[in-house]
C-alpha cells in the first residue's frame, strides 16, 4: 500500500451538560485527506482544497500532528499529503480536529505496529493546539474513536468510549456568524454556584445513564446545561428562539456545538431530525440569518479509509 | 396478612464525586420494623428498641412518613408499629432514611394496588425531612430501590437505578465522633471554580460509565471529589490518613458517607474489603479513636420482607 484516502468526520464537542468532557462524531460531513508514502522523512503538503491554509507543515494542523507522530515513532519514511477541507473553518464542528485526527489515523495505516486510539488522540491534540491555542481532546477524541467519547482525564490522558443509541440522530444548523474561541472562553465565569455544579454533574450522569440504557426520555431530561449555555448563548443572536423551535419540533436536546456558532439538536429517529431541520431553517430565515444545516446519525465510527492503492 | 417484619438497609449517600445525587444500599446492616394492620386509622408506635426516639408519630420519622402515605392514599385502616433500630443515629449511613423508607415499604405490602418506588421515595422523604431539616432522597432512594441510585431531579422527583458490578464490596468505618448535618452544610463553599465543577462532572460521568461496564479501574480513577471532600474532611480528624490507608490496602475509592463521620471504601471483592477493614481498624487504634467497622457487598436490594403472618 502506497496511497490512502482518509475520511475524518465532523464532531460535536461540549455536548450540553458535558461541557469540556463529552463529544460525538457525525457522519456524512468530514474532511478528506490523501496520504502518499514517500522515502523522504517528514510531511509535505502538496495540495489543499476547500480552505486557504498554510502549506508549511509547522504552521498547518495536519503538519504539526503528523510530524509529532512521525518524530515520536522515529519512522524512516514520510508522506506527501493532500488536504481536502469540507468542514468549514470556525463553524464549531471540529474542523481543525478532523484534520489533526485524520492525518494521524492515516499514518497509522502504514505502520507495522499500529498505535492505540489513545496515542492517536494524543498526537492529534498536538495539531489541535496550533489551531485553538491549547491541547484538548474535545473533538479529536470522537473523531478518532467514533460515537460518544468522555474525557475523564488529561494527566494521564484518559478517554471512555460510550455507547450510541441506535436511533439517535442530530440536526446541525450553522448560522453564518463568527465566534472566536477566545471570546467564547472569556465570556465564561470563573466561579459558579456549588448548587449549579452539582446540578450539572447530576445531569451529565443522567445523560451517560441514558446512553447506556437507550432511554431517550432520560437523555432529554438530563441535557440541561446550567453552567455554560446561560453565558455562551449571548454570543448567538436568537439562541433561545432556535432552541425553543428545535424542542417544539421533535428535538430532545439542544445546545451549542463546540464554542459555536453551530448548534446541534439530538433527535430520536431521522424523521424527527428532518422536521427539526425544516423548522430551524425557517427560523433562521425568519431572523434574516444566512446559514446552512444538515442531519446525520450520531456516528458510531470515527476516521475511516475511503480508498487505498 | 396481618403482620409483617421489614428490613430496611443502611445506605451510603454523597458517594464521592456523586455528592447530593448518588447513593447505594448496604447489606447486613439495617433497621427492622414490625407493622401490624389495625382497623384504627393512623400510625401507633408501640415499641422502640435500639434508640431513644419519640413515640409521638408526628415527631418520629416513621410516623411522619407513614402518615403522609396513609393520608394521601386515604386508607381506611392503620398500623401498629414496632421500630427496632440497628443503625446508629448520626453515624452517616442513613439511619433516619431507613426508618422512613422501611415504613412506607411496609405499608405498601398491605395495599391492593401498591404504589411505585418513586412514590414510595417521595413519601419517605417526608419522614426524612423531620430528621434532617429538608426533604431529600439521598438515602431514601437507595433504601427503596437498592443498588446505586442517581437522583436526576426533584421537580419532578426523578431517580435512575444504576447497575451494581457483581464483585463490588464496601468497607465502612465509623469513628465515634459527632458531626452535625447543619455544620457539614455550613462548611461548604457557596461558589466553586468552573474548572472544578467540570472536573467533578467528568468524574461522576466516568463513575457512571464504570458501573455500567464493570470497569473497576475507571471506577477507581473517577472517584475523586474535588468539590466537597476538601472541605468536609476537616470535620474528621485524620481523614487523609484513613484515606491513604484504605487506598494502599486494596480500596479503589474512598469517601465520607453522607455527611459523616462514617467513611466508605469501595473494593473489588470481599477479600480486599476485609484487608481494608483490618487496616482501617488498626488506623483508628493508632489515632486513639474509638470506632467500629463492617463490610458488605453493595447491595442490589433495598427494603425487604423478613417475615409475614
């Protein structure tokens, strides 16, 4: 095998009450990357479509994550890489994470002794860091593992793969506004009430139990974010209106994807997800907001191979 | 059936990172109560052993919980009740909750149309309120449901029954000091850092996942309470020493049971639980602290019938 085409999915992080710890993978939307094994060590980015990104590996998420892995494993070969961005940068569904997770997954296919998902995530985080300013696994982990991932620790990195109820779909809407991750961080309070902290932990615990038992009512009642959403929603005009629209039209949970501006609605079944998409598209229009939308199952799969030669 | 003898187990609430939401039932230690159906409405407490408690129903947890249920269901009969307290009052393993949960469970056995565990918990909470000052389900819920219970909401009351890994044991030590629940409440901060709130929620999520997957390592790594223990441990002299002793001798998780002074150690298997008990008993002695201890599986069962006539 000399050449491989990899798909790396868009992901939703900060899943409501799972702020900073819970993410999941989407299907249908994702970046593609072609890796060609070459004798020269290192990463050479030969083509980029879909976004205006640096070709210099040390300035590119793909290059940084890929080089971190190559150097650490001390491989005596390298890769030419084509990057085909399909996930819009800054849309809040893990664009940089898909690039970072995709390259390390791709490299792993060429190894005699492939490394673990946990190690892949750690290398992917190196790339994520140059895009977002800090090493975090919120989007990289679901991109690598697929399904729902829970980050239970960073030192050492510890990730739990959670089950995905069979019929769980998600509707994404992306209003065309810009939110800077830095601003989204700055708007958060440093202190919260103990009462709300406990409420949030109980909600997340309920959500986790709901995933294990496929209890959609429990998932619905548990997905209340009392710590972060009350602040971050102020960065998205008409957030409450979109939320109400989603929940009144078949959605069971609603929240900001990552640090926004995309918003996700969890639904039981593709039909409800479709209804929510129609309702939210109309809601965007009503507020004279440009935007796009799509629906997807919560994907049980992360990165995958599309083609190999 | 005219007479019934009921066992209602001791329980552990505030299970580490599950402060205020997670509890579990013990086995072997619990109160017993005899209920005799009589034509006169209401509750008449005819005998109390093991503790100095009021016979006046409106001043007794058993009476208050029982009357709440009898009045609400408008039953045309009543009960004579003997209360045999085996759980020491104020020891932190749900003494009042066992009384409250036991009476409503007992009454339920005499109904043509028994009510649900959720309703029983709600009535039990009425009794708990006169002992602890507020209606809470922390101990009543595991006493009624058995196993681990997660309280996901109070309005409406919502409880999730969680699975118990087969080999999960607990060692309880009870140093003979007095902690007032009020004082234990007062020592808590009103505000906590957002960072710690997120850490706690991730820990609880990990613990829940660990229970579903019987992953003892995950249970061990997740049971870190960063919100409450740092404050409440100051009410228990030598807490850190007991904790270290427990974790070094086979314990996987350690924490304050309820608002103390009892402390619980979760262990994989009865052998480790025994080792921890020996080590902690020695630790108490070393600190010249009077106390007692026992080991139990985390019980899958709550209240139960011992005898009926």
